[in-house]
C-alpha cells in the first residue's frame, strides 16, 4: 500500500507567542519549532505501522522552506521511506491543500494522512480540502484504523463518544490521539534518514483567498484565589462581590 | 529481573512532568548538524519518557534500573560513533557528545551505564580486538544482549594504573588471571569484562573475561551516596583460565586502557553539561515561581548573580565541548585537551549544582527536584575517569613539559 503523510512544522508547545508587523505576523525569533505532534505521533506512526505489517511505502510531504528539512528528516528517521518538500511558504490552508493535492493526484496513494489539526493555528482544514481537491472520502478525528484488504475500519472521535465506520481506499484521514503511540527515532533511524531521498519541488499556482488582518493574544488570566474549605462564607462573598456570579 | 516486581507499594513513581528545556545562550545549535539536533532531541524525549519518571525512585532506593540497559540499546546510546556493522551508530563524535549530554541531564548514573558499555567495552574491542572478537561481541553489546564492564582501577592503584598487580601467566592455550579490580561500573550485572593485566614481562594486556569463567566473581559495592542508580562492584580473579583467543591482539601497554578513557572522558565533558543544564533549568524555573518578600526570588540581585554566572559557565563549557568535538571528528583532540574539558566541565557542573541547591532552599535537598541527586552524582564524576587533580597535572605537564606526578 502507498501512504502519504502530510507533516507540518509548528512552534514548540512552550514557545512564547508574540507578533510583529503591526500584529499581522507571528514573531518567530527565539521560537523552537517541532513537527506537529498530531502529524508525528499519530498520523506518521500509524502509516509506518501499516507499512511494516502490510508492506508498501510511506511518503512524507511538507509545504515549506528549506529550514523545514530538519522535521522532514525526523519523519524519515521515524520510518518514512522518502519525502517531498514543496518549496513554498504555507500561508493558507487552501494553498497548502492545493499544493499537496497537485502532488498526490497522479500518485495513486491508498491513504493520505494528516494530523487532526496543527497545534498553532488549529485550523483542521487542510485534510478536508485535500480530499475535496482529490475527490476522495474524508474521515476526520480518527483514533483507530485497521485495514483488511482495501477496506478500513475506523473509529472517529465524536462529541461524547466514538463513531465506527468502514471505508474503502483511497481516502483521506486526519489522526487524533490514540491512532498510534509516539515513536522516538533511534540513532540508526537518524543515520538511515540521511540516505533517504528528500525531493524538493517548486510550487504550482497557489490560491490565496485569505489574508491576516490582525492577531490578538487572549487576555492574561488572573491568578487563582485559594479559599480554605472551612471558610465557606469567604467563598460566597468572593462569588458574590468579586466575580459577581451569584 | 523485572524491576517493577521489586518496587514496594509505598514508594510512588514521580507523577511530576519533566519540564526541562535546553538552554542555548550563544545559539550554539547553529554549530550542530541536523543529525546532532535530531539525536539530541530523540535522547531528550527518551529521557523524559523512560528516565525522569523513575530516576528519583531508583536513586532513593540505591537500585539500578536494569530495564534501561535495553532501552539505551534501542535508542542507540551504545557506541554511537562505532561503525554500524559492529553494532554502533556510525555517527560522529559530536553526536556521541550530545547523546551523553542528554543522558546525564537525566542522571549521571544512567549516562555511566551507557558510556561504560560504549567507550570502555565496545570501543577497545572495536579498536584493539581481532575481527572474530569484534563479530562475536560487538553486535550483542550494541543491542544490549550483552552488558560489559571495564577493569583497570585496583584497590591500591587508582590514579597510578601502571602500578597494577593484576597479572596473567602463560599456560599453553590460555592465560591464568589473578588479581582484583575495584569501582567497576556495571560489574555485578555484566556478562563480560574488558580487563587490563600485566603479563610475565610486566606488559599491560587487555583480555575479555566472561562471567561464567571459573574463579571470576563480581561482588557489588554497597553504601554509595552517589551514582545510586548505577550499579558498581569489584572484579575478583582467582586463577581464572582465559583462552588466549580472548586477549585483545592489537594493543600492548597502558595506551590501550588510556585511549578508552580518553573516549569516555570526552563523553563526560559533554555529559556534565547536561547535569549542569538540568540544575540551571530547575533553579531558573523555581526562582520565578518562589516568592519571598512579595516578589519572585529571581528578582533579587543575589539570585540573579547565581543564575547569570551559571548560564555564563554553561555557555563556556558548551563552547569547549563543541570545539573538542570538532577536533575529535578530525582525529586531532589530544588526551590533554580532553583532560582539560573533563576537568573544567565536571567542576563547573558541580558548582552549578551547589548554587542551584541554594536557590531551591530547603526544597533543594528533597527528591522533588533533581539538583541534590545531580550534586551527589557529580561528586563521583569529579574523581572518576581521572581525578580533578590528576587532570590538572596532565595540563600542567602538557604546558611545562615537566612531570609532577612523582
């Protein structure tokens, strides 16, 4: 089977978030970047597991500049067989989806994986748009995926429960927690990754229907007030006078 | 042995998340390659997953987490710079350095488990062994199927290894080995020992001794206040018959063991930075959380002095290690240069552990925080693999040409 895993670069989870250019651009200075955890821990690892049990090939794809190569190497170290980087700034979900679809449309992938969202912009858009461009079924928030022949049995996370579905390949799937377990690349994998092909392709036309007007940080949270469990009167007073909820 | 079986009900594993972040004040990451960064981040993730949740428990109980031997093999921490066909990682010396740094960030004892296996067991077999010896032992050592240890130090010969009394006598197709070695990391759990002994002409030779050879025992040394999660023992040889095929054919004299120590000391020069970074990281975070007199203690000048000096010393040590790594990659790092880095960086780490302990106040002496454990570990690291003072004399001899050892 042939698997395509879309990987994205996101700020490390403890990065301090600030903006530049009159609050229209994310300030990347001093920020460490990682592979988006949903792409890495769940989408990529499940694809690698399926390849290991069923045979085939895992291709990792990223839309981004050359500085993204390190996260692409990490995907190769974890077990992707080869990688493609589309040399363009990932400015909108639609643009990224179009570029991925441009590559995938003639490649006969059985399953196209993404994470359920990136942990920076949390758009959850790319996978659905890729499916639309490729005219394939799209299964979101998958927490379990088993293959039997060309048929996949999938659990989707839904509000308050799980939806079980079946779908035949090819399809697009977005991975939620539980689809696989994080794999830490070992030194052998890191060295093998150096010899795996990383193909850089130049982008075709990029639709850009969206532009950022402004980013805002959420208001700073106030500190928590601890109230002694014996002192209910104080709790009632605070709820009444300070937070004014009763 | 499944270590989980031995954990008593009343001792809980740490539920605290390891919040460690690396610190790179001079953007030294720019000097590292993709492989180095990937290796470092992989080992950091492994330490957070496998070491941090259990290390206080094992250290507190003075018990070796032997399950980590396999995990260290899987991540590729044994002999990363040994070629892959011999079970190593085929990486360069800086990769070896950053791996040791991240392991020691977790615990000096865990780093010791790995550096003994890689630098003191696999390296001499790779460098001085016959092709048969390499193929027989190295892949199994690399995969953790075999655990090794290294016997040089004796009860009466530490800084002066040339005075060793452990000896071999020719007995046809074998040598008869007698003597004792002391302070041997991993020895009670080791399957093989690389042992250095004098032949009848007084020439130091290296031998691979296997644990089931008659007359060979490896009793554990108890009562350590340092490296408590690492197992340490003796090696005792009473008329042990070691086949001549187990002698390392390609080295004679002390340069054999000393070249292994250079390898290991190189790893320690990097490793100590990891322990220092963990102490600094914990102290910095604590100084911003802990309030006294109505503000975080990080806002007071004396705390800032400590933190500023810590990151300055760490940055200098990182530069020293990086430059030593580039020299080692070119095959140009001298033993004296390695001594300087080992001595400087371990002392730096120990001083930082002590300062970090003060910033943590009373909490610093508990196992809620890693600093006291690092501090106690570093007391060993300060004198093993060449004492702080001996390394000074090596530098002294190197710059004056005069030998002050005797």
